[in-house]
């Protein structure tokens, strides 16, 4: 696993624009090298700000959107079209670029083919990931080019909350989450082993309310107490912050260029 790197931007708007530019470059490079690219989207304020910046960027036209696989790290298990669903909140981007619908992989809704059975919905997503994993991927999920995660004020990532059963999962790649401390209570989430199959994991945090979580997760506690600390990429783990979210980082963790 890779050692976390920290990048601090002036404010959350610049952070979103810079992360969008970084993502465009990664996708274009992966497509040039292999013909296709894969990303995992996150929900939450910072993930949505990044997607809005991506939709507005003139450089988005450099991406071959039809050769991009789009997955989600977690979903709120609600009816299709519910405004709280992460996929609904991503519509501003998804509807504005020419993606191949067969390469867009939302998690099931609570009124979808599995009804209210969140475990069945999680198993189905695990099967979809396994079917997409290639022989070189060394596992049951594709080696995503970039997997993005918003970091919650309690250090949760995806729907992996501190001390919750889902954060302890070592076998399955996708789980149903019950009793989430953040509404809604029922969710679907990739697990830490699935997250750690990505080449690059980017953790996004902006705003004062994230400062404690960022400092805690980067100060090497266990992943049960601070799930964000267990989210690492095979080749890169990047923390993309604004100054407010970086405010409580110990000086030795602060990148020299931002000091
Ligand atoms: O519930 C969730 O929360 C996190 C973080 O959200 P934020 O609004 O505090 O930035 C998000 O990344 C995750 O995907 C989501 O389902």
C-alpha cells in the first residue's frame, strides 16, 4: 500500500477545480495507455463539488467519455431518483457527457430489482464488479484507475463508519450497511479490501468541520476507529484538502509547499 500524500489548496472551490483537472489528466493518460479508464465516484459535498467542476471544465472534452467505466463507492439505499442518492446528485455530470450507459454502474435503489433487500443489492454489485475484473486485476474487483472518497467529519469514507461492522469486513467486497449514524440508515458500501484494490485512492476533505477527522486519520490510528486511515491505493494515496480541513494537521504532516 502507498504512503499518504497531502495536497492543500487555498479554499474548497479551488480544491474542487484542481481535483477535477487532476482527474481529467488521469483519465486521459489511462485511456492513452490502455484504451479505457475506470473511476469510482463518491457522494457528499466535496465529491459533488468536484463533479460540478468537472462538468464545467472546458478540458472535459479531452476525455473519451464512451471509454470510461463509472462506479460508486457507496450509495444511500433509497428509491430511484431520490435527491439523497449519490447517483442522483451526480446527474449534473452524468447527463452532460456522452458516457456509454453500459459502462455506468450505479448501485441498486430500494425500489429496484432487489426491492428492500439491501444484502441482495450488495451481492449483486459485488458480482458486477467481479465480472468486470480482468485476469491482471488480482482480485474480485477491477483495479480502478482512481477511486475517490469524501471524508466525513467522523472519519467515515464511503459508508464505512467508525466501529461499525462494515469497516471490519475483510472478505466481501460490497456490503449492506444497517443503522448508519448518518441518515439514511440503510446503505450499500464498498469495503476496505475493495477500496484498496484501486491504483489511486483520493480522499477529499474541505471545510472546518473536517479538520479533526483529517488530523486523526493521518495520525495513524486504527482503521476501525478512523476508517479513512484504511483507505489506501496500490500506487498512490492522495489527500486533497483545503486550508480549513488541513488546519489541525501536525506540522510534520503538512506538505512543505503549503507551509
Ligand atoms: O454519506 C456520505 O458521506 C460522505 C461525506 O460527505 P460530506 O458531505 O461530509 O462530504 C460521502 O463521501 C459518502 O459517499 C456519502 O454517502
